[in-house]
C-alpha cells in the first residue's frame, strides 16, 4: 500500500475494474514498440460493426517529464505533458487537443501521508471549469469528495463524495455521485493466500428513477498467463471474459455478453489483441 490515501478517483476503482475493465464488444488490434531512446509508439485499429477507426500514440520520457501525443483518424492531435516532482509530492499535467485550442486543461496533484488533492481548470477563456477533489485518511481508510464549478453559469456541474475501507483481503466503497442522484456500494474480496481469485458485489441505486441494480462478478487465474472473469446483474445481463498472455506483455482478450431475460437478442462478442515488442 502507498503511504497515504489515494485520489478520489481511486474510491470504488477496484470494483469498477473487476466488473468492467477489458470488457469490449468490438474488434481491436494494437501494436506497441519501444525504441532505444525511450520513445514508445502505439498503433491501434478498432472495428465497430462495419466501420474501422484507428489512432497512433507516441510517448517519450525524459527525466521527470513525460510527453504523450495521440493522433486519431480525424487528424485531431491530443498532446499531454506530465511533470513529476516539480515540487515535493506533486504531479502536474497539461493537455491540449488540436485544432480545438479551447480544449486545453491543466491539473495539479498533491500527495501527503494523510491527504491527496487535485485541482484542474480548462483553458477555455469563455467558460472555464474548475475541478477540485480532496481525500483524507490512510491507505486503509479514506473519505473524500470532488466538485466541478462552471464559472460562467456560476453553478456546480458536479459534486460527488465517497468512503473507502481497505483490509488485507477486501475493499469496501460507498460513493454518492451525479449530484447525489446515484448511490453505489461495492465490496471486493480476494480469495486464497496467493489471491488468484476475487469476488465482487455492487449495488447501485438511482433515486430519480427508483432503479436498483445489483451486479455480482469475479475473476480467477487459471494459470499464470490466463485469467477468466464473469459478471451478472439483476437485469439479466451476463458477461464473460477470457484473457491470455500469448507472449510477455502481449495480451489476447475475448469477451462476450448476452441477455438471459431476452434470449432472442443477439449476443455481443469482442476480440482484442495487444502486441508489444
């Protein structure tokens, strides 16, 4: 564990990753290479239905600075600069998407033994948005909140709060999100001494529609290079995933989902292959 609490975005992250990470219902092929001078190149092609799209990403790290440049099929360029430890226990991030010069954003992150905080603002001079978050506690217990303020409208466009409790074999989180309209309660439990397996349960309540969603899932490492995952909610959506490391750092992922309450609907399947050299 780290010396202090994580960022607010870390609250509930373990459950979200176990239930949602790597599930995809498209066809995706990614190739990554690394040069001797520290430049990483990443090329991805994604096929959705009958359409294909792709992007190219380049990353370069020099001392305490990382530069990431991403070019998509619409010739839009996203450049991100990350500066580490300019000040003690801090990280600064600046991003700009071209040709939209008003899409820029700057963010500062600060980490302490009992707190973690972020502050960011958009560079749109006509309607800047300020986003703040603060988490207090320890690696085992933390409480936090985040809010976004639209200076033009003079109102908050986002405010969330959360609590996280971490034990050696389990993590429990409560998040009140979407301006108090959504309540999420999740629990993840690792099984076995080597933690090859994990189970997760998540309860979501949307107050505006009185809708409740209960999702249960889990993951299990069949062997060092193969992991299977599954999830099922009370609305009948069943998902499954198989992930295999075909060679070091090269991953094949097959995932699928179908509606157990409407078997006449066509199941969704996805295939992703990420090759790294």
